[in-house]
């Protein structure tokens, strides 16, 4: 039972630290957003390039 409480406490501390730190890369967008010139399958940064 103590282990579960410790795990919950650590999760809470980690979540609070992440919330205070904010996003790591505020300009980061998923590659599947419409209107992005390099987005979509087979395009952009070597993800699914089909070599």
C-alpha cells in the first residue's frame, strides 16, 4: 500500500513540474496538420519517405 502512495506522490510531483515548465517546444505542430507544405504521408523530415 505504501508503494502505491509513493508512486502517486511521485506522479503528482512530476505532473506539477511539467505543468510549471510549460510546453517544451511551443511552435511544435503535428505533421498531419492541413495546409502544411511538407506535411502528409511521404513528405517532411524523412518520416515515411519511402526509400
